[in-house]
C-alpha cells in the first residue's frame, strides 16, 4: 500500500485572513489552540467534521485547506 | 498545554511518587514477601490509598474545570486518551497475566507454602498501578508525535 499524506495550508490561510491568531481559529473551529498548532506542524490528521469547521472558519472549500497526497 | 496533558502529568507525578514511596519502604524495611511488621503493611496500603485518593480528587477538579471552560478538550485529546487507554489496558493485562503465570508455576513447583497470601492482592495492585502509569506516559508521548483522528 502506497504511503499517503494529508497536507494543509492553515498557516498560510491564517495570514491571508488578517493574520488570524491560532486562538481565534481554534475558537471558530471549536477546538483547542494546541490542536491548531499540531495541525500546522503536520502532527495531527483531523476528523472530517473538524476539517469542514476549519474550512468554514476561513470561508473556503475543504480542498483549499487540506490536500491529499499519495 | 491542554488540560488533558496536565492531567497526564499529574497522574504520572502521583503514581511515580507512589512507586518511589514503596521502593523507599522496601529498602528501609526489607522484603515485601513476608509481612512481619504491621506498621510497614499499613504504610504500604496507606501510600496506595493516598495515591488513588489524589487521582480521584484530580479527576473531580479536572471535570469541574472542563465544565466551566469552553473547548478545553477536543477530538485530538479524546483520540490520544482513547489510544493511550487501549495501550495501557493491554500492557496492564499482560503484566497481570505474566505475574499470575509466575504464581501458578511457583505453586506447581513448591506448593502453597511458597506463596504468601498477599500475592494475589499484590498482583491486582501492580496491575492497577501499571495501568495508570502506562496511560499517563503513553498519552504524554503521543502529544509529541503524529496522531490520526481515526
């Protein structure tokens, strides 16, 4: 089975959205700041629900935040 | 640091203190296999009771904090706790089975005279302490590593 990886553009999108803080994004997405940090560092792969909430917090589609690589 | 990480740290500190306390007790007073001294026996159980009481108090305090604060834990904390609990249960079960096996072999080789009456209780206690310590250590390690939600 080939190895897969889910990348994200959360850090980039935060800066594009008036330098949104990690805390602010965490509040909007309903998670902790530590989870946002882990996501940005590629240390956590979120649930579909949290992924949608983060995309919604930025007002973009899911694919603009998370990319699936094989 | 999330509230779950803090909980794991407190858990680790409490039960490490318990193990160190027991080690000091056995070093000062000798083997645990034959309780000659009633004071030593009671100290052993008091240390255990104090550790579990501290664990209960910690859980009550954390529950109150979780209910008062917003989004203090989330799906990542739950995923880590779930995986750490699963690993700790397996480890604890393995330790208890290995000790019971050793007990059975001792019994078959030498009869019941070689087995103090406290042994089954010790095995249960060791299983419980292993469970709590392994869960705390595993959770803390997982907070620094890559975790998947599933």
